């Protein structure tokens, strides 16, 4: 019998309870090398994720390729949506129809991005919207604009993504923050741990991206990995990717995982990683791989 997402435990995003093992939709539209995804396989994969207990999906309107839109695949596969499904989206970045990146959205442009997510997903409100941040500048105006859309009922909860520590306090002074999405995983710099702990102290979910890929980032997971990770994987009869996910989840009960894949076998393996428990010695070994500077 397949292991389900419930094996990782649960957390709450505001008043929404989710399994800590979720799914990231970015890979639905194409492989890391740019090869377009198979539409039928992507729809089947989303439905399989729900069967395996995933009730937290991370997506964005700017997740698209020439042939595929992640939001519209989610809509096609899952609508009418299960009552317990939480769909988290991101706004701030934008792309033109050719896929070229546009300048980050100004405060007055964010409503249009929110409405585009609503249209693509076929919903009358968004469960969670993250403001994706670029650089050290103040986020007050943009986050304030999203807070107004929350008050208007278009958004249920707010989060922030790709932030610096000072952004969290700035946002919290405007409206409640239910999650922070930042790059994090084995080998990331130690200063990221401070933000992870700050989120835990405030009851805010910390949602890493690149937890599997690490320094590979958008290029996807590497075929090579550190000896320490491979040794632990071998001892448990698992993959290095599963060890990376298990380590991530064991960094705190408020840490959520959103691994993305277009491969049905990888989906099952990623979700199974929620049941993998690493020993204190194994965690310490993996912790030691972090960069201090």
C-alpha cells in the first residue's frame, strides 16, 4: 500500500489545515530541460496526488510553457475542488505571452494578477496568496495592496516569498502572514535557519523551495549528491531526494514540503518521504553540510 501525505503530519495556514507534504506545480508545464509536459500525464498526476492525500498545492499564473498552464491543468484535473484542498498562489512576477519576464508588478497591478489566478483556477477566492519579493526594498505598498484584496474577500490568507528577515516584520505590521516561502534545503547557508526559527516562534509555516534541487535550483535535482546523503539513503533503502525531503520536514513541525515533479513515480516517492524518520545522528550529519557564510 502506498504511503500517503498524511504520514508527514499536519499544520494550519490560518484556519486551513494541510498535510505537511504538499505538491509544487511548476514542473507540470515542462521538464527542467524545457521539454513540454504531456497533458494527460499531468492531469493524471494531479489526480493521483489527491488520491495520495495531498491537500496543499503550490502554483502561480506565471507557471506556464508554450503549451501548458499549471493553473489551468489544476482546474481541469481537480475541479470541482475537494473541500479540504488548499491552493496557494504567488503574485509579483509576471511574464508576457512569449514567456519573457516582466518587471515586478506595481501595487496597482497586483489586483489584475490575483484576478488572473482566479480566472485560471475557476475560483471566486484564493486560499493563500504569496507576495514574491525581489531585492531588499520595502514591501509595504505591495503587501498592503494584497491586504486590501484580502479585506475585499478575494484572498483568504496572505504569505510572502523569497524574503529577507526584515520583510517578515514589515508584513506582519500590515496583516497576518500565514506562510513564508524561501529557498532552503541541505547545504543552504546557516543564516536561513534564523528565519526558519523566527517563523516557528510566530506560528508561521515555513515552506522551502529547492528542497530537493538545492543549488541546482530551477535546473532540477542533480544526478550526483554528497556522499553523506547517499550513505544515509542507502542505509534506509531510499533515494537521496527522499532523504533531503525528510531532513527538511524534520527541521520543524511548522515546515511544509512542496516538491514538484511531472513524473508519477517521483510523485509517489516524494510523498513516501514524509514517513521517513532520520535519527538524531543522521540529522546532525546532514546539518553539518550547511554553509556558514
